[in-house]
């Protein structure tokens, strides 16, 4: 037998051994479910691209029922949270947002369906406010009131009271009263 023919037999016998011993011929359609790639979980390192499915271990197999996760507990909103929401809102009105991208369109502070959502210009002419004299008090579990001195373009200062309600991402502003 020629050298090439002998080499071919060696390779073919190695492939045959692999097929019998290891199961090299399994296709994606015949791979056992425990070895198939798992879908990526939102927020996992795999979803962020820092690991691959090849390095992700298979989920442990168990016959017991998986306990459902405990509901997430949202921390109670504080008076500081209420003051911060009003400070952000007023800072936008005077043209000095706390962050340049802090806009109502991107980070809403007005409650949907509120009096302010139908009358957004209630603070038109506001030029300044005194954040150091801002006070807040909680009104039950879901709301707060914040009072703050606000100055208009005529240099008249009035103390306004902002009514806030708890929302999914913090407090939202429901109404403004003088």
C-alpha cells in the first residue's frame, strides 16, 4: 500500500473510532436538550457580550419545582427625593438643568394626566428659585408637598407649593399652587 493510502486508512479509522466512542456525528437536531445552548437572560454577562455560550455552563437539572422569585421591593421615596424632583423641574425652567440632557422629553417629571400636563406653562417667566429654603413633607405613602420661593421676571418672589405623587421612577409633579 502506498504511503498516501496508508495515511488515509489511519485518518478514516480515527474518524470511525470517534463516531463510535464519542458520537461526533451528532447534529444540532440530535443534541440532547441539556447540551443545547440556553437563551440569554436579559442583563446577563452573556447578553453584554463578555462571555460566550460556549463558556456558559448548562443549567443544573432538578426534579423539584423552582421557587418563584420574591417581588422586588421599591424603596420608599423620601422628602429628599421630593426636593430633588422639584429642584430638577425648576432648574429646567430657568434654563440651568442639573444635567445638560435632563429634559422633560427624555426624563419626564410631570405626571401623565396631571393638571400640569394640560397646562405646561404655569411657571412661564420664572427666573430663579431658592433651593436652600426649599422644604418638603410627605403626604401619605404615595405623595409629598414641596414649598419653595420662586422669583419671576418682574423680580417678584412668591412661595409655591408643588404637589408630587409617587411614580415608577420616583416622584412626578402633579400640581403647583401659590
